[in-house]
């Protein structure tokens, strides 16, 4: 089993109160993107993922941080994972 960083996307709906307007604003079907850790089976197929809120925080030394940033940069060149239909790739229908 192996892993790497990927960009993941999913559709999200939520309600949030804004300071400028104390009424709840409802956001429906908003597409969000995040950095996820994808785990692969022995055949190299995505087998699972972790969607952390703080993927890019808390290293013991600078070289670990730099190595992680380099791995995240590689994720930008790979197809985006559609979290709602994992492990399928997301296709941007607007472009």
C-alpha cells in the first residue's frame, strides 16, 4: 500500500451566519476543493483517503515541511479526485 497527496473535490451545502448579516445564509451545492491524502492498494488503485483540515501544519523540522510542500505541488499535476464518487476522477464540465 502507498499514498500521496491529491486534490479532492466535493459538493457541499451549509448554513452560516455572517457578521454583516446575522441571518443565516444558506449555501447550496457549492463545489469545494481540498488537499487530501489518498491511499492506494497494491495494484496502484485508490483505496481510501483522508480529508484533513490541517494537512499543511505541524512539522518537526523545516526539511519535512519543504518535502511535504513538494509532494503537494505534484498533486496539482494529477487528475482531481471526485470525493462524492470516490475513487473516480472529477471532470470540469464548465471548461
